[in-house]
C-alpha cells in the first residue's frame, strides 16, 4: 500500500503531493485494495468457509456511502446504533433487510424510523426495549427478528472506555442473576417479536484469540442454560466485534483467519458437548475492516523547539479529526511523507491546531527534521477517526478520498465555512 518515489510517500501508487494539490489537507485517505482484501478475508476465512454464518460491518467505525458500497459488494450486512446511522446507510443504498439495529437506549423515534423503512432486525439491550419494540411493531403491523444482548462476563478491549463485557456495564441483560432468563421469557411472550438467539460484545481492539474462545464457550453455556430454564433453543449466536488491528508497526495484531478457525472449532465442540444444534454464528467487525486501510495527511505549520524541553511539530488538523490519543491514549506511527529518504533525527511531539494542550497526534515520534510545508502521514486512521471527528474550534471536517492503482477519487468532500453555520437560527432576537 505504501511506496516511496523521490523521497515522497505514495499510497496505492498516488503521491501525497498530488493528493494535497487536488484536495488539500488534512485529508483522510482510504486504500480501496486494503479494504477489499479485508472484506475478502472475512468471506474466505469465515463466510465461505463455514455454512450458516453471517457478518455485519459495525458501521460506527466509518459510516460513509463509499465504504457501504464495498461492504455490500462483499456480501456483508451492517449494524447501526442510531437513526442517523440508519439514515446514512439507507441513503447509501444499503437494503433495509441488511441493516441490524443495535444500541443500548433505542428511542421511540429510532424504532419508528426503522420500522417505517422496513428495517426489522433488532438486538434488544434491556427490559424496556422488549415492551417498546413489541408495541411499536404491533402498531406498524410487522414482525421483527430479535437477538437479546447479554453480558458475557468476559472482559476484553484495549482501554477501559472500550470494554463492555464485564458485569458492571450499561450494555445488555445481566447474567450474574436471572435477568437474561426473564428477558427470554418476556420476549417469547411479546407480541410481534420473533426471538432468534443471543448476542454479545466483549470489547474493542482485542489482540488475544483466547478472549473470543472464552466468549464462545460462555455463550454456548448460556444457550444451554436458557434451553434448560425456558425451553427456548437459540438459532443464532452473534459474538460481536472487537477484532484488534496493528496501529504501530511494532504491534502484533490478531490473526483474523486463525481466530475464526479457533472460534468455529470451539463452537462445534461446545454445542456437541451439550447436544445442542449448531446455531447460525455472526460476527460484527468494525475497526478490523477499515482501520489499516486509512491514513491521514497533514501539512506541517509551526515547528517549535522549546529549549531543553522538546520540539513541537504542529499540523493543520488534530483532535478534531483524531480524538483517539486524547480519549484512549492511542498511539500512531507518524511518517514525514515528503522526506521519506532522510534520516530520522528529530524526536518530536506532533500536535494539532486546536486550542488545548490535549490536542496531540503523537507524544513522541522519530522523524527527519521537517519544516513548514512538509507533509506528515499518520497511518491506521481508518476506524473511528472520521466517525468521531468534530468541529471543535470550528475546524472543518476533512475530505475523504479513495485511492487505487495510481488513481484517486473524492468520496466525501471537505466541509466548507458555510457548512459551519447551516444549523444556526439567526435574526430571532427581539
Ligand atoms: N459490535 C458492538 C455491539 C459494538 O459495540 C462494537 C463497538 C462493535 C461491534 C465493533 O467493534 P470493533 O470491531 O470496531 O472493535 N470509539 C472507539 C471504539 C468504540 C467501539 C464501540 N463498539 C475507538 O475509537 O477505539
């Protein structure tokens, strides 16, 4: 994906200087081949390899039409957690029957929007939603397919903010008491709800296959307890997302294909142990599909050497297009994209243009000495960067381009200054 031509970094054969000249900076760049190859691996190592499986793209990672197009072509469906994500997906042409609604606090408006648009796959998170969904489905005269999200009591994830599987969580039906069994009974009795099975998500950015193995074992145990206690046998088991990626070159990322083999071997062994039928198994990767396909291009502005302390290199974006270092202490590899052949002798803190000291891209990067006008490239920014971007300090959200075989195309335009005021209601003061 990355090559060098005369000290300038090329992504899929496109020079970063050309991208800068065409679209400006900061700029999100997505490699189409990388995205396609990851979608292809989900097919070959999971969907095509095992019958009775399904995969959802956790669209919160990057919910734009150009990504949906690739996801649809690869035969995956998507999960959404708000009517905003539903709207964007429908607008992009994602068929309603390939949209699955998740979320821990679905509103009447969310559910109504879904039902009115023919979206009928839901993962129910809590008791309130059972009645709410049942009532609204009856009102709309539709049957809905539901999974119950239960707490697996398996904790994973690279940072506290992205761990979800433990007992103390806002997500899902508790399993340390009988809440999940009551939920099964209530759903079976509820009008218009067709209970399909159970769902969980232990956390995000998981690098150990063992966590997925333990999740499968635990969930099959719950399937068996539910069968014994309620007579309901789950047809579907969704084990969530969370597949970890390499952010730094030195990271040792999860091997997706190997993990899926272990997951399926475990599943088969566990259901056989209990004499259960093999459920349809689902996964919902977000980050793993898009993170490494993405990179962010910035132009260097101020280079400030604070004597005896450190050198700050400021770029023209920052926490508005990458909040992850501030939120999760996330680390990134930063490349001096216009000095690829030069020696890395500058240890610098790479910071953004926002008015706060937490506006950091990288606490410590070793790069060649750069000056205003140089370009920096931050790798592995395809997941949760565009989708968590903000307009803090009224910075403009960057454009997104797709690159492939030496060509580039705009898929999301950069915000304009006018975009910043479209929601303002002015002239009302008396
Ligand atoms: N399924 C459920 C129910 C989820 O809650 C999530 C992520 C996923 C799937 C996808 O997880 P993934 O495969 O992308 O790890 N903003 C954070 C990540 C929050 C993830 C929330 N849920 C970040 O930038 O790291």
